[in-house]
C-alpha cells in the first residue's frame, strides 16, 4: 500500500506548528531559561477592545518589540477589516477561526492550523465557535481599522 499525503499531513502539520512556536517563544539555547505558562486562569480582558476579547501576554511588548500572546474569543466574535505594522504568525489552539484577506479567499482554520499574515495585509475574521489561538508578532504592532466604503 502506497502512503498518502493525507495520512501524513496531520503529523507533519503538528511537527511544523511545534517547530514554529518553539522558534518564536524560546530563544537560542542557554540565552535565558525556558518559559512555561499554564494558561488556566491567566486570561485578562484585552485593553481597548470590546468585551469578550481576552488574552495572555507571554513575552515582549507590543509597543516596542516583537511579542507573543494567546487570545481567546467567544462564539460569534468578528474581527473587522484591519492591518498591522508587523507580520503575524497565528496558530489555532481550540475552536474555529475563519480568516479572510485581500487578494485571498476566506479559509476556516482548525486546531493545529497555522497562518502567516504579512505586515500591512488587510485581513478580517470571525470565530463561529469559541476560539483560542497563539499569536506571534514580528515587531512592534499597531491595529489599523480599514474604513468600509
């Protein structure tokens, strides 16, 4: 029997996701101790966002440097069209996230799925059920709304 890509894709995606997250979260060996965070009970409201947005800051400072955090949103949450000054690396942990972008098509991301969003790319999304995702941002960040015409 010939192995199929479908059979190996979940294992490959999981390994790739862990590799990306470990690269973003953990610096070179010996530079500083490993960071381990139990997320239970750590979520707090997102500053300046409507009620329902919750996050856990893992590392960095969005105002001055690259950073990593975990977001949690309730069922039905929508993200308006917007863009960021820095590129984003996103990995879904739980639930579903529908992500759309200019020049692309809307796609549904499930646990274990990864998305790269280049800086200044206009994008939007929604959580058809509660969603939790890891977000690593490659530099200081801004959230810039796009006005609908």
